[in-house]
C-alpha cells in the first residue's frame, strides 16, 4: 500500500481554503473590532466565540451600514483562509444592521424623508395657548403616564377640564389606535392635546415612529404636545409635534401655567398699579 504523500504547508492551506469556500453562511454577531485598510476588517463575537471578517469597499459602501464597535449586525458570505497567516475569516458579501440597530436605521431614514417634506420645520409648529380650559390626553388608560398628566394639570392649573382618549400605546397596530385617539380627541375641541406614554424599550416605543402617526400628528387641527418615554427617548412623533417634552409630566407642565406663579404675578401687577 503506497504511503500517502505529505502535503506542503501551502498545499494544506490551499486544500482547507478550497473546502471552506464551498460553505455559505449567514451570521449574527456583535462588532468588537473594526478597521479599514484597502478592505474593511472587523470581528464579530457572541461572547463565546469570535469570527474575523473581511469585506471589500464596494459591497460595504453599497450596504449603507457604517460599522462601529458594539453594533449588532447580520452578515452573509463564505469562509476563506488567508494563506500567509493560515487564518480563517469570513469573506462578507452582504451586511445589514440587526435587532434594534435595524429599527434605528429604518426610523432614521423615515425621519430624513419627513424632514425633507417640511413636516419638522419650526415655522409650521403652532404656539400653545397660555391658559388652556380643556386638555385632551391620548395615552393608555392603565399606565402611570395618564395619572402623571392628570395630577400635574390639577396641581398647576386646576380649572382645566381634562379629557382622556384611552388607547394601546405598544404592540401590533398600536399606531392605528393612537391615530384614532388623536381624531377623537380633536373632535372634542380641546385647546391642546397631550400624546404620551411612559418609558419602555426602543421596540416598545416603535408605534410612535410610525409614518402614519407622524402624519396624523402633523395634520391634527389642535396643537399637539408629546411626552414619550424618558429624557433620552426621541421619536418621530416628537419631531413633528408642536412641542416635545421629555416625559408625560413635562408635557403636562408645558401645557398649563402654574396657578401659584400666575397669582403671584397678578399680585405684583396690582401692587405696581397702586
């Protein structure tokens, strides 16, 4: 029986390279390293294993996904071997943001489109009434946000009538309920509408990034104040509203003056008049 010929290092690596390049894969992972030098080099990890990747400038630029450490991405390609180092890597031909990153890119693209239409122009934003007699609130009737708004309005300007249009604020088709809530609220002829919800994950807040809701807010015949999530959260509904507040409580404060401040100001005016 003939003895099998030993392969040279180049032959062995070439054999591995040929075999690996027959394996197409799609992988999701977090970018942990990233650099460019003639090609785009990055490393994906899932916390247990790491995978070196290479992508040529043309496909990378066409993907429209600027890579950065910490991003979650989905890539497709074929395994290969860099012979000079004997190192396996994934030759990437397709790149897309994954998870929350993909949602953020979709929202950013929609925001740019609506901004180009002028829906976010400061000139189209209406002033709020100084002393509202009726405020409508569009939010969940069961969350903390509605009570935050009601308590704040009662404390600051107790003569205000508060109307509540109870809707779902997250989940499938929640944007449609929010739109209907705006319509019903506007029919009640309030001086201002508060569109709000408490905090949540980026996915939870997605109904407030829906294009149809953004257009409904922009077209609403009554000034709209938003208070969606917490301080860092900004949705497309915030961008097109007449006034954006950081929280539901702050939205209520933006709608109504503080009665104590008004009384003090009147007292000062009275003293000045003698």
